[in-house]
């Protein structure tokens, strides 16, 4: 409740001045304004109270719906745990149900399940969710749960095979492709008469390539022992025999190399298989890239790709003075390139040398404007005439 006290102006008298009368009039106007403001505030408070009440009702309804939704999820999950589809693969629940003569499963065991823990399920929630289940029933004291009428369990088939993820399938396909590309010969390298070698894996691989003229596709070494791998497709038996029959010496370090077989080979793949596959995969990609980006041989020169060749030809044009012949090696390069021309026989007949000149062409830059542009070009000098 709000009380409004308004000072009543005194009765006007003849002795009062007109100025004082105006003040009392303004006080009356201010009182009316304050009254209207209070009414407005009361109306606003009433509307906010109504909104709060509606929000509370909405939250209560949402919470009730969420609780019902959780109970549905609990019911669906527990019914799945005791279904044929799960029990024929779930050894733990299968054994626990089999232990009980009446086929009940202790509710406390269900509370340990991760799915129910994510739903924050309690024993009371399970009882409320499944009290009207058509598939399951509780024991008299509500401490156990079983299939309706103690339905016989399905035949146990063992653990369910784990479904392979997309990444696992991609990795398996990659390994299969590697097995097709590479036939590895795994070898063990050991340091002789010392506990720790000065040489590292890189020096060992380099020394093997230098001594036996074969490059290992894989090298792993740790202090005194490691492994090598050669590709059988590119390594003859004679080379393998030579590698295993001779010691490898790098400064003061002496190594022996033997083929890895039997349990030792299994142990290698167990400990280093992933590393080996990753390294071999990288080598395989490099070989494919190198094959794809094969070098270009023109004349007596070699270029990595067509763009390098093009830039070299432009460089010849730029650095050769007009009317001057190119060098002999550059002439051989141009001559071989000219061999790919449609009229190569005509072009190469009686060819003496290549010179550089300029060619002026008329270029229309605008509908009414002609522009002369000069290009550097190769000129073919013939033996009998220019």
C-alpha cells in the first residue's frame, strides 16, 4: 500500500501575495503528477508479477516433461540391457542372471552402467520408469529385475565384433596397399664389443648404401641395436648375402647385420610396426611423386619440369643481343625443341645457327588506335642464305 500525503494549501486571504498563491497552485499540480506516476509503477509491478508467475509455471511444466523424458530413456536403456540382442553378447550380465535361480539381476549392477549414469538414474528412477514395462518385472522386494515370466536367455555367442571406424578402414586399406607396393626384408643390426655406438641411424643408412650399393627403405637404431629393411623387389639375394656376410664399420663402431625371422620378427612388428608402416608410407609417396615429376632432358641439359625449361628459353632471348648467334649448347637445345615442330623437316633443313632478333607487330589497343609492339624472337640462319 502506498499513502500519498498532500499538503493542503491554506485558505487564501487578502493579505496573501499573488506569488505565494502561484506556489501553492504548482504544489497541487506536482501532487497530481506524482499520483499518476505511482499508479503507473503499480501497474508495472503487477505486470512483472504476472510474467514471473507464468515463467514459473513454464519451468514447472518443462521440468515435468524432462523428468518424463528421462524416465522414457531409462526404460528404453534397461530393456535393451536385458534383451536377446544384448545378452547374447554381454558376458557380464549373462553370467549374473545365470547365477540367480530365479533369473533376477541386482538393480545395483545396473547403476554401474555408464549409459544410466549419464542419465543420473537412481534405483527409484529405475523402479518408476519400469513399473509398467511389458518386458521386465521386479522381485517382491524391488531389489532385482528380470525378463517377464523369467523368459529363457538366448544362446551366448561371445563378444560382439567391434565395428571398424572410417579411419580404421582407411588405415587398413593403406597398409594393404603398402604390402602390395613393398615386400620388406627386415634385418637386425647390432653393435659389436661396445655398449653404445657413436653413429646414429642416418649414418648407418648412408654407410650401408655406400658399401653395398643398396639403399635401405627403413633404418631404426637405438644405442646398440636396431633394424633395417630392404625392398625385396629391388634387392637381389646376392646383395642380401653380402650384407649379412660382412661387418659394417663406421669409424670406431663395428656392426653385424642378420635377417630377422621367427619370434624376433613378430616382436619387431609388435613394437615397431606402426613406425615402420608410417615410414614406408612416406617413402612410397616420395617414390610416386618422383616418378610423376620426372625430369626433362633437352640437348645436354636437364630440367625439373616444363616451367623450368620455358623460363630458360626466355632467359636466352633476354640475354642474347640482337642479330647475334646463341651459344653452341643453347643451339643444340633449340634444335631439339624445333624437332617437335609440325614443319620440323623444313625448319631444320640447311640450318646453320640460331640468332635473336625483334619482331614488330601491330596491336589494336583501342578501336581507333594502333600500337606497335616488338617481341624478341629466334631467327633461323640457313647455310646458303639468310
